[in-house]
C-alpha cells in the first residue's frame, strides 16, 4: 500500500517534470529548423535540420556587445559586493557596538526594498549622480547587499574565534588577519553569494532597461527583448529560439556542471 | 598594540582579546561605511524621496505645493484600481499553485537517486533563465494558430484559442509562466525543509496507524512551518516585483487585463512621464509589500511548531 502510493507520486512527478521541460524541448528543436516551417510547433518534426538560425540570430543581434556588457555588469557588481559584504558581515559578526541589532535590521530592509520597486526615485538619483545611461549606473544600487551581509555574518560567526586570536597573538594586523585567515575560511560563503548574485544580475531586465537608453550600453536581457520583438514580427520563430538559447545557455551550462553548488546557494538565499 | 597583547598573553592566564573593543567606534564605522553609503543612496534615500515626491502637487512655473492630490488622482484612476485587483489575483494565482505543486514535488522526489535527481533538475531549470527569455518561449507557446498549445490542442479537436489576446485568459497565461518559472525554486526550500523532518517521528506515526494524509497534516506540515515562514514572503516579493514578462509580452493588455502594480508604475514613469502618480503608486506598493510580508511572517510564525 505504502510502496504503491510512492509509485503514483513518482509517476505524477515524472509527468509534471516532462510538462516543465516542454518549452526547453521546443527551443532546442525549433532553433535547429531553418526557414519558416508551417509545423514550427512540432516537437518531433521530420527535418531538415541545420544551424542557420544560430548564424542569423548572431548576425541580427549584437550578441558580442551584449555578452560583454552583461559580463562587465555581473563582474563589476560582484567585485564591489564582495568587499562591502565582507566588511559589514565581519562588523556584525565580531564587533560589539550599541545599536548593533537595530542597524542590522535596517540593513535587512533592503531584502524587500529592491531596486526594481524603487525605479522612480532611483532613476532620479542616477541622473543627479551623472550615472544615467552608464553601466556603473545599473550596478550602483546593488553595491550594498543585505543578503550578502547576512550570509557573511553567518559565515564569520561559524569560524572559531581561536583562529583569529592565534593570528593576533602572532602579531598579525587586522588587514593580514582578514586576508590570510578570515577570507580563506569564509570562502564557502563567498562562493554561495557569488552564485546567487551572478544568477540574479545575469537574468535581470527591468532595471537595466530603465537605467540605460543607448544601444551600446544594453545587456543581454534588454537586447533579447528588442531582438525577439523584431524576429516575432517576421514570424521567424526559429531565430527567436536561437537568440533565447544564446541568452540562457551560459548559466544553464554552469548550472548543469556545478549543480550541487548552485542548489545549496539558492537554498541559502532564502533567509533562515 | 600587538606588542601590548603579546605581553598580556605571556603574562595573564586566559588568552582572550581585550573586551574594551566595544568602545572603539572607528573600526565599526570603517567597516559599515561602504554598505551604508550605498544603502543610503539607493534604499533609504529613495524611500524618503518618493514619499516627498508623492506629496508634491501642482508644479507650475517652478512653484509647487504640498498635498494629497497625487493620491486622489491615483485612487480615482480606474487603471490603478484594475492593476491592484489584477495583482491580488496574480499573487494568489501564482503563490498558491506553485507552493502546493512545489510541496507535492518535494514529497514525491524526496529520496535522492539518479531518477529523482533528473526530475528535480528538469523542474529547477526554469529558475536559471531570465524571465524575458521565458516570456520569449511562452509567446510562442501561446501564439494563436501556429503556437505550441494550439498546434497540439487542435490535434485533440479543441478549437483555436487566443490565449494572450483574450481579456479573460491573458492574466491566467501570465500566471502560468510565473508558476512554471518559480515552482522549482520553492521545491528546493521544501526539499531542504523535509530533510529536517525526523524520520523516526514519521515511522512512529505510521506504526500507530496514521495514513499518509494524516502524517502530512499532523507531522510534516507543522514541522515545515519555518520553511513556509520564509517561502511565503519570498513568493509575495516575487508577485509584486517581477513584471518582465508583462513588459515584453502583453504590455499590460489586452485592455489592462494583465496590468500589475509595478507595470503601472513603469507606465506612469516611462510612458506618461507622470512623476507624481508614479511616486504615489510606488509608496502604496512599498507599504503593501512591507505590511503583507510582516503579516504573513507573523501569522506563519504563530502557527509554527518548533521541535523542542
């Protein structure tokens, strides 16, 4: 009886997972079918197959520029974040000061007050800082990260104080202590944060759309949106599928290779 | 200072750092300053700024006054009322099915083996692609006539349906995309939560004759309380802040059927250049988000049974 229930559960889950995979399956099949076949929706077409759509998509869009901008965006945000969250995380984990818990909960407010929600005032701030229509302008609202500070606070707390005390007794200064002792021990936390940050900013759309106006500053998601609206108008669904593949592929490949790392990072992104 | 410590360490018995650190503010300020500067510029500052902007009315010839005019206009705007109503339906329509489905999938795929690992991967994958990419794929899925749904439904004899063009169906279609995209994310949390449910408790209940449904209701669900405690606020945040698919697929249409609060704000700011309305709508949305997150967190907290 019990084994039976489990089997039905697995069967139902298999059916759901198959339905979940259909959009990806269609993307893969349609991107390999050149031209405008009448049965473009078919998941099991007879062919012919070819890579023409990928060549066309690459030619029609500015993918090299979009990749470069997205890499600069994700890399720039992450580089600054790693510094700010390590510093603040350490302060909240190790230093005693009046009002520490209150200031920490003020930090956590940022988990809810995320930049897309504050588009209107954030745009005004960018304009007054002369950062409108620049990549640093897209990055700036993310340089501080409440989630990162929370994660680093937990990470530093899990490191025994003995390590620090031993290093300090050996005459290490604070800078050496952080670089040689704390950061290496905090690496798992930093990696978990890096994965969440990279995924979030690679995929983000509305804020980069609003913060930038010239095509030379567009990132992949913004480029894809204008690219697909053009290709859809011509019913070039194979090219839409190929372009979508270009945007989604890098993270999908990373995810499939480092799946365990990604999943434990995502789970840590729900604050416990 | 290090020499002093060394001397202390050599002489005194307990090797602890001096406790008087608490009176030294300099390291605290230096360590927190970079975060605080950016939080000030892009989180706290903007909330104050948008609050003030929303209260400024009648900008004529550089002159302006303070008042509630923007809020009066906002509440009189049928588009805003529709966006708020839609967002309520959208939040319920995305959160309830994706949480139920995520929990069911987590229960079914709880044991780890090669087969369940593959199924989990299939369900989680949509989380990794941008919402605009999902929108691009689903634009084709919902395409009237040649699209994926119509192509296969037609083979089953179902007449053609204009999913995104029908005012009664469009919001449902947008909801379907969100459920497809986020269910895997929530499933990961439930899998992690289920790993913390002690098996001996479940086994004991089984021996006592509790059926699967009873075990779920009386043991598993209460112990998953903390998981719900952060999944529900995350899901609420997603329902209020993820509108990329609305921007690229439906532009809020047809006739406001898929207009959501953040899309309304985007429209006022980027298309109608009505800063006052956009600011007032932002204030209302932020207030709604803060209240709902707090309330849901508290309600779930009250129902939680912590393992003692």
